[in-house]
């Protein structure tokens, strides 16, 4: 049992004995299927604080020969899987936190030599009868052990991409690439490695490093594939935690839901959910673990169309994104698509693979976006809208249709590029920004299915004593016509579960005059 070679199960026990523990052991079932196949090298990327290290500790405890973990795993979901003990504590495991190792060095130039020295010395201690010397690389040491004993290895490398994120000098990076190549592009070594599981924030860099790691299958926030349920907490897991600890699940969902992996699977940030349960309060937790400058620096880049798309997303909309051009580096940004793809991997955006669009996932992250543009001259008019939105909501609830009409005229002008002024999506973005404050009291649903069409926008309150709103938008018609459509198509029936006052809000935009008119009617279910 060592630090890097054949670690103990103590880190898993700490997680298991914690007040809040979510059983992700079925990840092992997916990985066990890959052992002994040509798909046993995985690179798994996800945002910070999404449970990468915890998963690594669990895998180390399961596969490592340095401990006996049967009692722990017999209590977890994996024990329901037939032959779950086949690979239990069956391998020599090398577990390495590259981020921690890199930052512990006095001289970063010595990264690869120090990694090699630390791990090979433990291999020598574990296998004293095998001739190893100081000149042996890690690859050679693994190969010698395998040739003499037939024992294979599982490699668990956390934060594999730390040197990309730290933008180290080329000599360090080239040395690191050679290190990876010696392990994963070495045909003689393939049989000696039963599983390689690398994690990071970024997928595999697609310039120099890709050729060194093209043996790896990638699982990321844009395509998590079979590992999607293990990228964070699932909705089912969050609902169970909320019920157990007396937390409002619907409110938790509003704050932290939004990452969609696959067609139906919704993923939550573990950091946010766990902290909300511990504090018994909903707040911005995941975003507090990193600086908003990481977001600000990128959304202020001078790429064509980036500002309009940022406005659309802050207003609650989705935008098309091409995720395939990004090289997964921190230096090669050539378009807004590259910027948005990077922000998807960081967790500041979510990605809907079925429609190839990205969006701001939830209330917690949207707050961070507002912080990021707050002091930027480029977004001054947007912030004016956001700051005015509280008053607009109050005037709407009071039925002040004239004020609303004038405010929306101003909002449309402030938030819209002149070239897209008459675009319907721009109109919706302007309204989304004008009612930005409403997200503090309402769940806002665009194009709510009603059975007889779609209501343009529905505002469903999650705080007591305020009415629901159904908003219908028209172009070059009348606000009264919008109200009549709400009634004729019975859009209110989509809120049949809701009991209380409801406001029908009809808004019309006249393209020639660039003016809005509004009509509000009260309705009670």
C-alpha cells in the first residue's frame, strides 16, 4: 500500500461516512465492461467540483490491491450486479493527482522526472525481486512487472490537463507529452494496462496532444455517452436527497438544474446541491469556487456576433453552436463557437446535443453571467434593462399597460442590434431581459404546450400570493388580438394545476413605428 501505487480505501471511506453520500458505484459496472477490450482507455472531462476526484477515489478503492474493500462495496449498488467481485482489488493501481503534484514542485521543469521517481520507487518497494533502476521510465517499470508476474495495472490520472490550463512553457509540455506517449502509444505496454481512466476539465487537446492520446475514447459535457449518469448528480438522486434532508426539490431544480446530457438526463452540480443541503439555503455555491473573471475574459472577446448571443442567453434563450472547431486549448480561440464550446466544458453553459444549441443552465450560473458583464461598457444598456426589470414586473402586476408598452419599446431598442431589430428572436430576448428580475419569483417557460398551440411565455410563481402570467406576443397586429388568442386557445388550461389569480398579457410590436402596445386582463381559476 503506497501513496501512488496500490492506494488504500481511506478516501472512499471518508466520502462514504459523510452525512451526504451519493452512491455512484455503478460507474464500476460500465468500466468493467471495457477491461480486456480495445476501449479500455478513457478520458472523462467535466467542470470543476463535479465529482471527478471522488469518482477516482472510488475506483482506486475498488481496483487497488492495496486494500480489501469488499465490506464497503457490498453495501453499494454495484453489489447488485452479477459477478461484481470479479475485478475487486484485483489490479496494481497507480493513482495520480497531476494538479496537486504539479503545484507541489519547486521546479516545474522536473515534473516528469519527479512523477517517475515517486511512482517507480514505490513499484521497487512493492516488487523487490524485480530489477528496477533509477533510469527506468514508468512505462519500463510497468512492463517489467507485467513480464515477470503477469500482473496488470489500472492507471487513474486526475487533472490530466493541468499543464494546458497552466499554459506552461513548451519544454515542460513536450516532456509531458512524451511521458503520455510512452504509456499510451506503446504497443508493448497495452496488455499491461487493463484500464486507463484520465479526468480533466477539458477534453483531449486537438493539436499536439491528440496524436499522443488517440487511443482514448472521450466522454465530455458535449457527449458523455454511457457515463452521463456519473457526470454529476441525476435528478432522481437530487430529489431523493431533498426528500431526505427536508429541502424543496422544485426550488433546488430551479437553482441548479439545466445540464442536459442525452435526450432526457438532467445533471446537477454536486457542489451546489450538497452545500445547499448543508446550509439549508439556496445560493450561488458552485460559482463561488472560481473567479467570474474566468467567464468575463472570454465573453468580452471581439468575435462577430458574440455580444448578441450573450444577450440572448442571459435573456433565457438558446443559440446554435458548432462544438467541433474548438481545439480544447486556452490559446486557440478563432470564433464565438470556440468560446462557447470552452464555456460548455467549464460548466458556464449547457449543451443540448439533440438540437446543437447552448444556453445558460440555471439561476445560479446566470447570476455569474450578470457579474461578468456588470462593469463592461459593451453591456451597459443590458445592465440598465436588468436593473429596471424589478420595477417593470411590479408595474405588470399592477396592470399598468401603458408603462409596460413604453418600457418594452425602450428595452427592444437597448437590447437589439439594429440589423436584427425586427427579428422575432431579438424581440423575445428584449422581453426576457426586461423581465429578468422575474426569475427571482417565477419559473419562466417559453412556448408552453397547451394542447391548442403554444403560449409564447408563461410565468409560473414559486412564491405565494402573486399571480401567474401568460404572455402572448404579436407582430404588426394588436395587443387585444393577443389577449383574444390566449382565451380562444385556452392557454390557461396548461396551468390547470395552478390555483389563484392569473394575468393575461398581450403585447404587440409595430415594425413601422417601432412602438409596442400592451393589454392586460385579470383571470381567476
